[in-house]
C-alpha cells in the first residue's frame, strides 16, 4: 500500500504576521514570537487561537491550583482537550508560563522557574513563531526559511488523533487514566513490530494486545496484513480512516462538515466522535467492531470481573475480596489475607460462567481429570487459579495471573480461584458488587467449596444450617399441605390441577385446560402458522380476547419438568418479544397461549405484494435485535432462541417486530446437543457451528439474525439460494449462497444492486443501508468469535439512527 505525500499537506501553513495581541474577530493570539510568553495569571486573555477559531491553546485547569498547557476545541460545550504538554506534571496556578525563548526552544516553566516541559528545539532564526494551525497542530515555524516547521504537536499525540494527523511508527496514543482525569493511562494505540496497528493494555505488571484479537496468531482473519513496513495511519477530513495494515473505516456521518476526533478513551475503547456545533456536544460516529467493553484487557484489574448485568459494563470483586482503589478499577482487587505458599492453607472458590482471558501457564494439559488439574494448581506456587473445560476434552488451564476477568450468562467457563482457606465461607453465597467511575452494579453467582474437617467452628456452623433447613422444610410442608387441602376439598378439582395449580399463581399467567383451548380454537380449525416446534392456531377465549395457541409437537418432558421450563418463558417480558399469556399441560397435550399479533409474520409481508418501506425494514431489524439482546443478556436466566427466521418475527399493527418461539430450546433439550441430526433450526439460517460439532451459544442466534437482515435488505429469501439437491452435509449449500451473492454484488456492481428493487432510490438513506449491510455481514462471519453480541448490534444500529 502506498500513501501519497498529500497526507502531509497539513505541514504547510500561511504566514501570520499580525502583532500581539490579535485584533482579529477571534479572541486570543495568532502566534507567539521569540521572547514572548503566555502567563497563567492571564489565562483568560493570553492564549493562542487557530485562524478560523476551531482550536485554542493555553492553560487548562486539571485540578485544584493545577494546570496543563493544552489544545482544545473552541466550540465544544466543555473544553474538549485533544493534546497536553504536561499531562502528568501540572503546573502551579500562579506565575507559571510558557515562553518561546530566543534560542528557539518553547519552554513551560513552573512558579519556581523550573522547566516542566520543552520542545527541545534550537533555531537562530529571528522569524521563528509558535502558531496553532487550523488543523489543531501546534507548530514552531520559521517564517523566513519557506515556512519550515521545526516542531509540531502532531508528532507527540496524547490520547487523540485529529484529521490529517498521521500515526506512524514512533507515535502512540495513550489513554487517560480514569474518567475525569488527564493522567497517563494504561491503554495504547500503536503499530507493533509486525506492522499491525493494535490496541494494547500496558499495565504496571502485564502487557497484552486486546484488539484485534487474533485467533491462532493469524492476523489475516481480521482483514489486516503485516506486509507493509510503512506503518502509517491517518484520518482524513471526510471521516475516513486508513492504515497501512489495511485497517479502514468511515464515520457514520461520512463527508465534509462535522469536526471530528479519534480518541482512545480511558476504558480502552477507541471511538470516533463528531461535533454537533449547534449544541457543542460530541456524538459517537464509529466504534470498533468485535470490541465489547468487557473484552478490554485489564479493565477491572487483577482479580476483578467485568459483567453486563446492566447496559453499561460493571466491575466487581469476587466475594470476600477487597477493591484496592475506589477511584480506579484498573488497580483491581486483593484477597483480605495474603495467599500462602503452603498448599494446606489454600483452597479454591468456584466462579460460574466466568473466565480470565490469557496468561495460561506452560503446564496447560489436554485430557486430564479435574482432580489432577486441581492438584497441579494447588502444588504450583505460580498458579493463581485454573479453568477446566466442560466439553469432555479434559482441558486444564492453570493461570499465572487472574486478570481480564469477565462474566457472561452464555459462557460455559468455570474458574477455580485459589484463596486463603480462612476466607472460605461455609455456604453457597453470591458475589457482592460496587459502583465507581460510572460503572454500574451487578452480581453473579459463585459456589464455594468447603472443607470443614477437624474445625469445631465449622461443625457448629453446619449444625446451625441443618437446624435452619429442618425448620424451613417444616414450614414449607405446612404450606403445601394447606394448599393441597384447599384445592382438593374446597375447590374439588382433579388431582393434576392440585399438584400444579399454585405454581400457576406464582407465574402470574393462566393455566388452561385442553378443553378450553379446543373450544377457543374451534377444534384447532384456523391454522395461522407452522414451524419446527408445532402448529399455531387462532383462538378466541371466553372473555373475548384473541390469542395464538401453539400446539407443541415432540415434547417428551413430564409435566413437572415442562412446568418448570415454562415458568422461565413466562417471566420473560419485553416489548419486542411476543407475550405468553398461559399454557396447558394435560397428559400428552402441551400447548402455549400467546398474544395474537395482527399482521402475522415477517415472511408473510416481506415476500408478498404488500409494501414494506425501507424505514420499516430498518425498524424491524432494530426491534428484532433488541428482543434477542434481551434474551441473551438481560433475562434472569439465559435463553437461546435457536430458530431465528422471518417466520418467527411477528409484526404488530404498527409493524413493530416481536420475536416469537423464544424459549423453545428450553423445552426441546436436544436443541443444545452438538449433533446436527437433532437440530430443530431451519436450513439457511443455521450457523456453521451446528455442522462442526461445537457447543452452541448466543452467537448462533447472531448468525441467524444476520441472514434475516440480508433478507430484509435484498427482499430475497434464503431458501431460494439453497440447491434442491442440497443435503444437510453440504456446508456450502447450507450456509454461504445468500452471503456470497450479497458480497459479490457489492464488490462487482455496488451496494445498489443488493437492495430490494421494490424500494425506490428516494425512500431510503444511503448511510442507513450501508450500516445495515455492514452489521449483517459482520453477524454472518463463519468464525463466531468475530460476530458481535446482540447488544453491540443494537448499539450500532441506534447510533446510526441518531446521527441521521
């Protein structure tokens, strides 16, 4: 890849020869000449300003009587600093100054006269000036020698890259330490020795690359290349970023107009911002794909765990551990007692659905028992804990450090953390949570293993819990007997209703008899849908309410297990999910009663003569993503859909999407099995992992969602791309044809050829189409680790919606 010299035109600036102070329409000085100073005591009037007033440079307050010489956007609501000379060494609020000495050196001095920062430059020319260019580059320029630039702030960035500011081999973006501070943080953006632009966690003890996360060390799977040693990246004035390693992206509001900045924020996320000058507020116009906050290394420090119980990422410590610094999560947690090297004094706590990424010891093994894995960590003083795979392969992951911790409901990982035996509680407990630095609170479950041999206090504790259990059991038995007596003798209902009736009361929805639903559907007369889980019929209840009754087929569960699973589905409530009103479990009859959705399923509208505008399609994509995100990340219990397709996306009277058939994977347990023959999904929408005997997680739903979005955009049904002779073992027929068609059309003929021809050019926004296609293609990547979570999909779609 070649980069033209045009990228460096910003080095040339017009001469500014006005006297000081400026008499122009912009307050401030146009330049600082030799022998002149900007004094902190006059910071309101003595500062530099760019020719059109976009940027200002002067003293910026960072604390009580603490100031840094900075560059900021003039028109932002609050001074948005893009560069600092002395971010780690603030100067005094009295008598400090920045001076351009006669030897050509720009020096920042404190009240005592000591040098805090300087450009370390020298020039005997009398025409050297310090100027702030309209690009935001503070330069020392020789007005006589062809306006030669002696020094420029663009070569020494802090946490922000401005348009036309190159990032090269010897420059690095460094984040702030925490929210509200400007001190140097732990996250870097720079080129590595392999010519690849990376985001790097550079902590006090450890260092690691967290973006791009390269599977197996193969950088090509991320679309990058190491085969270019020029090592240059730049953001142009249109909002396009291009790097020599082929990293490229555009702002969602691409084009000339908004002022922009690319900032590596304190949380380790790289964000492109655009300024709304009417309000002075910044809006995010790009985020890295495949980089969730909890995937940022070191975010919660050593032992800390990141979670998504709330929309924002949450840091918390394992139960019994102490947060080291209440103002800085990156410093992590510590156990209340020092961990002993004596294995007799340590034990393990078990963290469910939790993993700590990286830092596996060389003693990693495959095909070992859990007992051997545990013992190897117990006897190794370097081992802080271990993970053990639950996939039957017997993989043992001993950890030398427990950092990069994250908890997700869809994770099958279990971490066994080594702790002092004295802090092991004697019962099942939950992790506590804290709130700090804008991180919201959450909790997760942990099981503690307890060894109380020979300890009297533990025996006493055991007796107390045993007595409490007996008392609780007696109370429950009395309540159950009272309920049994009430339903049998007072209500005179059959035995089955007695056993299950009070469960229905707890669930908050109705239990129907089979005869009621048979009457409501007129003996299941009007079929309105059919799928892999059974047929759906329209019904009218005795109170006049119209419902959809799903008659389940192939349920092998007993009534008790069925009721238990339905209780989970019944507690799920979201505006983009179809509401479950009731159910029937009577002998072999298993039925679910849903709210009736007037406009039917998406396929009935999308593939018919009915008009479905682009904005309506876009809103359907957003609503579907919200529903799936709720199932994956916000439910009290994690729920996979396993059959996302247009037939299971219903549209209400305002064409808002409502996902149906969720929770079926809980009723049909074999949907979680790895064998393809037992999958109940639909051809064309199934993710590749179904074919590869891999464990199924939420990323399978993400893949199916991506296919649905491609259908929404193109108006084409995925089934039309499947060969009639295709078998379940034909991977290409099964997964790639629609995706390949879209990709080829875009590459050969442009995006316009992908869009449903029934949509006219004037009824959709080009930017919305672009982001919708990009999100869809991101979701259908064969490597599931590269697919975004549904919450990230929602975030991307809502951001572009706000910017347009």
